[in-house]
C-alpha cells in the first residue's frame, strides 16, 4: 500500500511539472535508483533499447509522466526484496563486531566462574573460605565490566550507523540501530545505578563504623580527658592566684620603690652641690670621670695581660713537668736496660769461667791418666 501511494504521489507531481522539469526529474530518479533497477528483475526491461511510439492523441507531458511512474513503480517493487536482502547481511555485519567482542565478555564470565570455582569471591563479596574480600576491589571490577559493555555498545552502534548509510532505508536503519543501542544503554544504566547504590550503602556503612569506632574511643578516653582537663584547670587557677599575689606584693612595694627613687635623686643633687662647692666645673668633672675611666681600663688591661701571662706560664710549667716526667721515664728505662745487659754479661762471664774450669779439670785428669800409664 505504501508503494502504491508513493507512485500515485509521483504521478500527481509529474503531471503538474513542465516538460523539461519532468525529464530532468526522471533522469535524476533513474540515476538514483539505477543500482536497484540493475539488480531487479525488471532491470533488463528498463535498460534494454525500446522502440519509440508516438501517441498524437496524448500530450507529451502526460506521456513522460506515465512512463516515469511506471519505471519508478517497477523499480520500487523490485527493490523491496533486494532491500530486505541487503538489510539481512547488514544486520549480520553488525552482529559480527558484537560477536567479535562477545568472546571477551564470555571469557570474562568464564574467568569469574573459574575464580568462584577455585575458591574466589561469591556474589555477597566473601570468598569460599569465609574471609571478607575488600568491597572496593569488587566494585572496581564491576565498574570495569560496565565500562567495557558501554564501549562495546558504542562500538556496535558506530558499526551499525556506518553500515546504514550503504542501505536504501537509511533513516529506518539508523532508528533501529539507535533503539538497540538505547535499549542496551538502558540496561547498563540500571546496573550502573544499582552499583552506585551499593557503593553509597557501603560508604555509609563504613562511615557509620568509623563514627562508632570514634565514639568508642572517645568514651574510652573520656576519664583520661576529664582528668587532664581537671589538671589544666587547677594549674590555670594556681597561676592566676600566683599572679594576684605578685600584683599585691608589687603594689605593697610601690611606696618603697618610690622612696628609693627619691633618695637616689637626692644623692645626685647632693653630689652636684658638693662638686660646685669644691669649685669643680661640669667640664672638669667630665674630664675627671674620663681620666678615671681610662685608669680603670688600663688596670683592667694590665690585669687581663697578667692573667694571660699566668695562664701561659702555667701551661709552660705543665709542659716542662711532662717533659721532665718523660725524661725520668726514659732514664729509668735506660737504667733497666743497662742493668739487664750487665746481668747478661755477668752470666756469660760466669758461664765461660765454669767452662774453663771444666776444661782445666779434664786436662788434669788426662795428664794423670797418662802419668799412670
């Protein structure tokens, strides 16, 4: 019904166009549908040379419009099974990248099943041995799987979109590919929302556990903190009392300090009067003070020099004492060596004397034996 409706619309449009526009529209339409017409069963009829029939009783515009409508109707009728056939390989082409990517997901599933079979993690985030597995690693693995599925979905949609531009019904193909992509995307979105909810719940549990642990620590350390606060408060009060006592003592000593200050000022005035009575001018007093300071400085310098000389002499005495002790030790060692050598010489002389005596006795014995013979 849609093809007939399309043909009727084309015929109504062609009858309203001039002759030259109708011919151009026909040529353009034939050039657009030429691949479909060439593959259709009526392609030979359209492409084969046909004799020209003249109908004097029909206007040329009506003749061209009728011919164009016939050709377009035949082309559309033939393109329907061809389009169906072209859609089927395209869908197979779209399924091929998904199949190429599916082994990765299947291998991931097999790996997960092998992990569970070999004592890996179960669905509740614990292993077969009963040990708790870190939830973060499980969440990361699931997020990685979702990201991989999203990439595969985008890749399949890109391949399908690319293949749709080589078909006749482009918009239909694009809409179908987009619907498939959005369906998979909706499933992934649901799983992503579920994963986000689990992560939020896990973070909430972790936060509650940390808060409970912190409260337990605070409760355990509450007596110690209370004792520390009490000690700090007591120390602060002691410092405040001591400060008040110091302030009171200073206030009590204020009149004595004032009296001492007045006495010092009175002594300064009396000294100035004494200087004036002796006829000592301020310049002379300054000169006397300078001379006194110079004498004190010279005395201090001489005293420092005497101390330095005394220290140097003491150091020299220590060095001389060390040298004398060393000489005494060397002399004692030399004396001991001489005595040892003398002792060795005496022992050697005594040995020689004894050897001589033995030789002499032996000679005397030999002489006596000779005389007896």
